[in-house]
C-alpha cells in the first residue's frame, strides 16, 4: 500500500510540475502578447500622429498662402498711399511753408473783443 501511495504521490507531484509548466508558459505567452500589443499600439500611434501632422501642414500651407496674398495686397496699397502723400507734399509743401512764414512775420495785433466793448 505504501508503494501505491508513493506511486500516487509521485503521480500527483508530476501532475503538479506539469501544471506549473503550463502556467509558466501561459504567463510567458501573456507577457509576450502584452509587449506585442504595446509595440503595435505604439506603431499605430506614430502612424496616426504622422497622418495628423501631414494634414496640419497641408492645412497650414493652404491657409497661410491667403495671408501672404492679403499681406502683399496691403503692402501694395500702402505703397500707393505713401506715393500719393509724397506727391501732395511736393506740390503743396512750399505753399504751406510760405503761409506759415507769412503768419509768423506779418503779425497784425488786434484788441480783444472784451477790451473793445468796454471802451
């Protein structure tokens, strides 16, 4: 009976070792799958990020060209206005200086209305 018990115990020990091997293999497989899933997710994230960056760059180039056009038009308009101001300054500048000098040199003092009404 002790041989049977010993054989039964040995069988149980062998089964336990086999079960431990199976559990260990399952753990290793799970760990490997987790690593694989993480690397796959990281690849998907990088691809998605690259796709969105490309979309953003495309959007930026499409819309920044509108700003450049508006800036160029504003620059042209301001150049035209500056030229108009310069032309007006050249035409009317001497007359304005002459009037300023005349106003400073030809002073005609007049009494105040308050003084005139009292007398």
